[in-house]
C-alpha cells in the first residue's frame, strides 16, 4: 500500500559510456549509494584508462579487486 524509495545499490554494472570523465561521474554517483559488500563490474576496460585512473582510485578508497577476466574487472566495497 505504501511505496518506498531505496537508493542503495548492491551491484552496479558499468557498461558505457567509455570515457574516464563519464566513468568518474558514475563512480561518484554510486559511491555513497553502495553499501559495504557491494560489487561493481566494469566492462570494456580496454576502451578507457582503467588501469591508470579507475582502478587506482578504487583501490585507494573503499574497494578491493575481486577478479579481472578478459575485458571485465570487478571490485567489492570493503569499507
């Protein structure tokens, strides 16, 4: 009978746009909406500076790498 808006995301799949600026904007949006234990998956990591910009940012904040396979990389929020 009553609607509730839940603004938390336990899993986020980042699949475009594939630019550093766009991804950082998306990261900042979901960062405070993803609880500890949330999983983020980045697709097409070869199309932007994932290793140079995105991954170092994640590993220096609240995330640990789960897996890297092919064109995808996944991370888990630890704090």
